[in-house]
C-alpha cells in the first residue's frame, strides 16, 4: 500500500468518526423534541404525568420504578402498540429509530428525577 492510499483511508475514517460523533447528540435532541411533541401532553415535560391531561387520563409517571424496570423491548412495545384505550399506538406513525430514541429518552427522564 502506498502512502497516498493510507492518507486517503485515514481521512475517510476520520470523517466517518466526526459524522458519527455529531449524529449522536442530534439524535438525543431529536428524541427530546419528539417526546415534547408526542408524549408530554399526557406525561408532562418531566415524565411525571402530573399535568391536567395526565391526571385526567391516569398517565403513568415515566420516571417511576414500575416503568423503569421494564425492558427496552417492553417500552418499545408500549409505544409501538399503545397501552389500553388511552395511549395511542405509534407504529407506522414513527420510525423504529424514533421509537428507540423515545425509549432512551424515557430512561434519561428517570435520571433527572
């Protein structure tokens, strides 16, 4: 392999690393914005469900042990397929990656409690 090829490959790898590093915080911000747009009406900005709509519907506190002890797959299922008659299903309305981002965001809410 010649020096020029090694430099080109190094530059490409560096570019990929920079793009991936920049995408991670953007994904977290997207999940926060998505949560505020789709979830906070019932679950409140802090995940407590303490707002008027949340209290009326009996929305769960997403920071609670009952919610946080669920696996990511269980939370993913709840978001995808809805819960009972009160929480709508988001499968087909959100992408799989958006739902995964919401699950991660819900995990972060418990850390802010």
